[in-house]
């Protein structure tokens, strides 16, 4: 093997050891969502639309929490690479405390204003009623889900990727069995329809919390974080988190708010579009499971390599990751085209919804290639390099100047086809991919993260 080859045996093993378990975990999570969609879809379009729109608000919390956790994991990956366990633990304490406050805020809003939340997304009274039923069972989930998601990302940042995978396997089993029982009244359980799906989701998230957080606090030996560490002072890492981690949080919050506005727009296009979009979203997630693992591996390994001070090695890694991103993007595109008819056929939907779903499937098969490149660049390489302020700025500019205005115009003013609406909403992916490639070539994305002395 040549000394400066972009692909080495050691690099390949590292990518597979991180990307494969994360991809499998994503596949299981998407499988849960698909089971939910199919079972809830059998209840009719009001049920699937209500569940889909109520989940948009929970996704606002999910994305914000993911940004918080990923901001912390960038720092913990670097501290792990530089063998600075002191700074690593302080970062964990800071992130867990912010997550707890964020979860309590969302819990209060959901408990006090469930109908107000649903009215943000739709004016349809039947869909609102179904969504409120689903929302009330999400109230206990915020803290459990937020902490388990945060601990998952922190464990991944130091190469601990199997524990979250095992947790997802358990959650999948719970969700599948309880959905089958509580939605339709099987296994001696009451038939609760949409409410049954919400209860099974809550139980699965409680299990994930107990499994992941229990392991993180009681058994993990890499980070070795314990209850007593939660109360430690973390003032010395706040400045570093503001510089490196907070832009990730802000970027993801900007994206979450933008996604919420897009959901409001789509909710007013009509139930047919909402249902079709819900079906294709799960299909897109299923076809890009490898992308989830690859982008996480790119972020973690970039952080580890830069933490060791190996800038030339980092550059060689990025070239390999870009080639892998292209391959995964084209594979995902082909997968969508092959499975689209079978997936759409699983749902009890109208001819109009079926037509919209077909158009959306063709659209995502095109844009998924740009999504693959953008994910590995922005959520992987550049984020792992600490270039989080640049990413925050690019996300804000393209979302608010392209995606949202074009979604409003194409969906509500021009009354465009489903294909055109999706294409215009996602034109920002093309722009961000080109911009990130120029940024990567400049070399300005490799930022230094400082050690903490006290």
C-alpha cells in the first residue's frame, strides 16, 4: 500500500467499525417508523396526517437536541484524540445540563398548548383532533429521549457504537409488539387506534433511556462518567463550546424552525400531499441508512485525526469520504427507484395521494445524490474539523433565501406539482454542496480546539 494512498486497511476498518453499527441502528429506527406508518396508515388519511404533523413538533426538539449533542461530540472526539479526559468530562456535564433544560421547556409547551401546536400545521379539525391524541403521549418522552440521544452521540464520539445499536434492537421489538397489540386490539390488549401507536412509541423511548443512560452512567469505562460528575463545574469549557459546539446547536435549531415552517406550508397544501410526503420520507430514510453511518464516521474520525495533530492524514481521509459519499448517493437513488412501487402499494390511500407519492419518489431519487455529498461534507468532514460557524451561516442563508420562499410560492401560490414543490424545497442541497466543496478545498475548515487546564 502506498504511503499517501487515500484508502488504507486501517482507515477502512475504522470507517466500517463506526459506520456499520450506526447504519444498522438507523435501519432499525427507520424500520420502527415504517411499521408505525404502515399500521397507522391502515386507519386512514386523517390518522396518518395527524401523527405525521404532531411528529413535526417533536422533530423540532429532536433536531435541536441533535445539534446540542453533536456540538458536544465534536469537542469530545477531539479531546479523546488528544487524550484529554479532564476536558471531555466537563463537556459531557455541560451538554447534559443544557439538554435537561431544553427537554423540560418542550414538555411544558406540549402539556399546555397541544391544540395550539397542531393549529400551527393545519386547519383541518379532524387532523388536529388526531394529532392532539398523539401529542399527549409525547409529553413524558422529551426528557427520556433527549438524554438518551445525547448519551448516544457522546458514546459514538469515542467509538462506542454498539450499545446504541443494542438499544435500538430492543426498542424495535417493543414498538412492533405494542403497535400490533394496542392499535388493533391483539394479544389481549385494548384497541386504541392512533393512541395505541403513541403509547407504544412512549414505551420504546422509555426503554432506550433506561438502556443507554443506565450503561453510560453505571458501566461505560471509556468516558467513565458517573453521577458525581454531573455536578462538577464546567466553566472552563463554556468558551470552547460557544465557539465550536454552539454554532452546531444554532444551525440545527435554524434547520428545525425552517422544517417547522415547511411543515406548516405542506400542511396547507392538503391531506393528500401530507400523506404522500410521509410515505416518501420513510422511504428516503430507509434508502440512506448507509449515509447516516458514513457522515457520523466522517465527523468522528476527522475529529480524532485532527485531535492527534495529523492534518495531512485528515486531508487524505476527506478524499476517501467524498468518493464513498458519491457511491452511497447513487446506491440510494437506485434503491428508491426499485422499491417505490412496492412501498406505495402497502398503504391504504387515494389515487391522488398515490400520484403525489410517485412524483415525490422520482424527485428524491434525484436529490438524494446531493444529499449524500452534503451530509458527508457538512455533517461529517467540516463539522468534525470544527468549522461550525461557516456551516451555521450557510444553512441559514440557503434555508431562508431559497427553500422556504420557494416552498411557499410553489405549494400555495403557483399550485405546482408534487415533484416541482419537492425540487424547489431542496434546491438548497445543490447550492450547499457546491459551496462546501469550495470550502473543503480552501483548507480553512480545520480549526483548533484548545485543551482545558483547570
